[in-house]
């Protein structure tokens, strides 16, 4: 078991002040996890990794959707770029391909994206996609180049499923912590009672991720952290602790309130 600090949605380009990890780091946490949307600018994400590595032994990070806005790369090209650059800073970038093992805890993760289905009890896929095309910046600002959120969401689901399956018989691992940017369970969606907003929740979660729990026969998944929706949450569903610790935009500061890194135990207690 280890203690780790969690942050997401730092959106450093949308705040006037600079994040210095020493201001937020908790004693006993030797690992920092950042669950996406660090900045619209990859250079700022790399600065955060560099700064955080001064105070943490391990900095584990994934991309959100915002890292893709000005990258001029398609999502898979950006994954490769981030893997190379973050590794050169001795950080750990996760996109479903590597496992970070620390004291019997395995960290796995990937952006997760979305498949327009997680709110299907209330909305059809067709209206979700129409609404996304009309209102989501992702539809306009990401260089999809023949790919799509659903395609990558499926890919990330398969990669994480395989990793959870492999870890079942790995005796060096008692606890699995999964990191995604989008929500992995429909009970985590932030509904507001507004049609356009609630329809857009289909772009806030990956409906396939709930199936990963079924693969976890030995109940090793203890914690699942995510971000994307700027609403902090700490909720246990079927013995798994789901935590969102989004900082959000400076313009939302008055709604979101005081924010800091949160410290989490990898065994979920
Ligand atoms: Fe965000
Ligand atoms: Fe996001």
C-alpha cells in the first residue's frame, strides 16, 4: 500500500498564478497522479512534470482532451510524443501500455475518452453526437484525422482490460489504481437538469469501463481516479473508491471553492 496525491484539470493556461507542487504536496505521498487536462499547451504540461519531479519520486500522468487542442497532432501521435517527452523527464505517462508498480500497488491508466453511450438511459446516441458537434470544443479543436472518440475509447477500454486481466495472477500486486480522464461509471455523471448540458454528459464518460470490474475477479481494483467534469467527487460503488479532484478553470473558482491535492491510500481505505 502507498499514499499518493491526486490532481486533475489543472488547466494551467487558464489561471493567472503558477502551480508549484510543493505548495500542495502532502507528507507521506511519494507519488503524484495527474488525471488529465493539465493545459491546452503540452509545453505547460511538461513544466508541471518537471516541477513535480523535484518533490515526488513518481509523477504519473495521463492526457485529457485539452492537451489535444493545440498540439497539431492526431491523438495517437500525441500519445507517442507525450510518452517520449515525459519519459525523458523521468515521469510516467500512461496510455494503456505501461504498468507502474510501487509497493504492491499497480497504477494503470489512459485517457479513456468517450463513446456517447454512458447516458443512454436518457438520450440516444444520435442526439448525443448531434449535440457534441454543435456544442463541444472537442469536435472542432481536435485533429481526429479519421479517428473518433468512440474508436479511441474502445481501444483504451481493451488496453486497460488486458492489463487488469494480466494483473490478476501477478502476486507482486495486491492493489490496482486506475487513472482515466473521463468518468468510468454512469453513477459519476454530473447532471444539471439542463437539456444541452445533460446530453453532453455522453462526452464525459466511457460506458465500456464498467465492464473492467467484471474482469477483476480477485477484487484488486481499490481506487479509480478520473477528472474531466469539474466537480469534485469521492464516491464508493461496489467497494471501489472513485475520486475526482478537478481544479477546473479560474473562472469557476467561485463555484468550485478552495482546492488542493488530495491524499489517497492505494488500498482504498
Ligand atoms: Fe477539464
Ligand atoms: Fe477534460
